[in-house]
């Protein structure tokens, strides 16, 4: 090998290594974008990896804002994935039998989360918000997520959608109205939220129907996702949700406190294995949304070693 060939090869490797390092700097942000777009942790990582492949094959020497470039690339990849999902009618939010599929939760212990996971659930991206995002069209979701959640200008989003900036703005506006009308903004006081969650679990364990109703917003929505082999359901209204107290009592009896998307929740264990995950959305001291995951396959993905920093105990 000549010295020129060696230098060329060494230079090429150095450029790729430098590019890889720059990409890793943006990785947490890109995964956060993909998670809000897809509601799936595994698909989010797939989208980010696809963005890396596209970056490694592209000449970005003239790109001044690599982070912005990568954000729109991830957005385009996610848009294609959502459109493919829609065309195959996969993972419907609801079907004729009332089935509901919840987005993947980010479950962590009370001691906090690592920086990348913290970015995943920043800005109060709770399960309830992700559920509403699932109801948007792929184009609406892209416009809303990139602009409203990540401040990407409309003139940069428009080419991804093949629309004008004005049309993209209208899409985001329509999505925003739907989100604001259906996605309750949770209380930011996590200590107070934990008090409400603990009170709910105590009332559920004791079968105290009146106490449960008092903790629930009159228009509360409770969604249960049991996966493909277990029944799922949607309940609405404080009385209807509270009447399901027997089910809640079973989960509450073996519950340990966790954070679900950065918000106080509860993980129920049976013989050391996850039985259910309860995600609460509390607003003005009342539970406005309750999302329960009982799908064994998805619960099995929870890393108990890093999630549990406390033993199963009475939360009261």
C-alpha cells in the first residue's frame, strides 16, 4: 500500500469516526423525536439507526446544522413507518370490540433516570398524550411533533411532507386543537401526584368506592391494554371506573412505586414478575386518565434491575 493510499484510508476512517461521534451527540434528541412520532421504543431505535445509515451515505460537508438535518431525516423515516403501519392497518388504537393498544411506556425507578431516558419523557410526554398522538394522521403527527414539541420551522417540515409551509402550518394547527381537546396536561407537582396515586391505591386495596370516586375526575378515562391474548377495555366516567375497584385492588395489593414517563405510577408484581403497570395522569388533584398495561409480552421487557429501587410494600 502506498503512503498516499494509507493516508487516504486513514483520513476516510477519521472522517467516519468523527461523523459517528457527532451523530452520537444527537442520539438522545433523535430518539426522543422518534418516540413521540411512533410511540414504540424498539421502532424509535430502528428509526434512529436508519437515520445513521442515511447520514453515513450522505455528503453533509455543506450542512451547517447537523442536528436540524438529522431531525428532519428521522421525521421522514418515522413518517414512512407510520404510513406503512396505517396502510397495513396495524396496531389500531381502537377496534370494533373496544380494544386499545397503549404506546410503549418508559418505566424507571424513583431515584431518577439516565440523561437519554430523561429526554425521552421530557416536557410531560405522558402516556395519555401519546395515546392522543396515535389518533392523528401521519402528516398531522409529524407537523405537530416537529413544530410544537421540537420547534422545527414549518419551512423545514414542509419538504418532508411534500407540502407548502402554509399547508404544513394548517396541519399542525389542526393537530394542536385535537391534542389540546383530548390530552390533559398533568400537574407538574410530582410529590402531590404521588400523594394522589398512593391514595388511589389505598382506596382500591380497601374497596372504598366513595374514596375512589372522590379521587377521579368526573370525565376520567381508564384504558387497559392486555395485548393480543388478553381482553382490553376502555371505561369512562368516575362511577364506571371506580366500579372496577376489584381489578384495581388486585393490582394495588402488590404494587411498588415507579415513574412512568417521568410521572408517578405503580408496577404490580406477582412472584417477582410484572403483573401490571399503572400510569396516572393527575390534573388539579384529580385523576383524569388511568392507563393500565397488562400485556405479558410488553411487561417482560421492563428491566426490573434498573427499575426497582424499592421493595414491594404498602404504599400508604
